[in-house]
C-alpha cells in the first residue's frame, strides 16, 4: 500500500491567495483527519471525517478554512484567503475505524504564506 | 476538555542508555494512550499504544506504562540507538475518540 498521499509537499503563496491541499487516504480506511503542526501550538486536529461526513470540525480556526471529502478516496483542505499566520505543516491521516484506531499520517504539506 | 502535558521537551542520551518520556493527562475518562514518533520531514508514526485495562505493554526495546490513578503514562526506550533520534508525541483520548489531544512533543537525541 502506498500509504496516505498528500499533495503538494511544499506550497509557497502570497497573502490573500487561495490554497488547496489534497489528501488520498489509505484504501479501505473510513476515517480521515486533517492536522496542523506549528512550533508554537504543536499538533492540532482541524477536522475529522467518518465515512466522508464531517464529524468534528471544532478545530477549524476560522471561516477562511474549509474541508471537503467528496468520496472515500479524496479530501481537500482549502484556505481562502491565506494569511502569514497560516504558515505550518498540514498533515492528513486516516484510520480503519475511528479516532481510537491507529492513525496513519501522510508526509505533510509545508505551507508558507508570504 | 483534555489537557496533555509532556516532559521533558528535549532529551539527550548516550547510545545504549535508556530514555524515559512522561505524559500527564487531565480527563479521567481517557483510556487510550498512543505514542507517535516523528522523524525529520515525515509525518508521525504510531510506535506503541496502551489502553486503560492494562498497566504496561512492551514491544522489543519500547515499553509504555500507565498509572490511571495518577493520570500519567510513560514511554521507555532501552538500549537506545541513533535511529531512535526523533520527536516523540504522546496522546490521550476516551473510548469514543472525543478530545483526542496530543502532547507538545519531546525531541530525543541519541548521541553516538
């Protein structure tokens, strides 16, 4: 299995631009998670999908962030408009069951907003 | 909600020595405690986990102990090797995955 796939691996953009991060979970997994990692705040859960349905989006920082999961094999995290404070590494993870099952993380997308 | 603290934030050990990282949590309903290892440029990877019905779990050089009364759990790495150098994260959650919270991480350096 290829594991969780994320694209792009690196993204540099200017403030105000729209940014879309993509994730392909492991085939057969029915839970998907988006995390943000920064030095100041560590690993933060942004949103959790189960069977393509958003279950918990309490970690989404503000309305500029949105996430979708149109099918079991694809999810996007969009930031519009982006701000310098959004600069971080964004991870996607998937699990076979729920949060308490092993989460498999992707390699992450390093986002830099200038 | 859950609050997870982790100590120390950095740890340096000589190759072959043992390393211990400790985490404390606040929610007494928490009963699942995974540990993740994150190498440079990679995502976190699960290395071991423990549930509240056991007090200790071992996997080769890695062990985790849990004290539910004191609300703390620890990662023990014996016979450390340079490839153990990484950032280690603990996490805590309840049965339903509510309040799944990661600790701030410990940067372990194993010196040859």
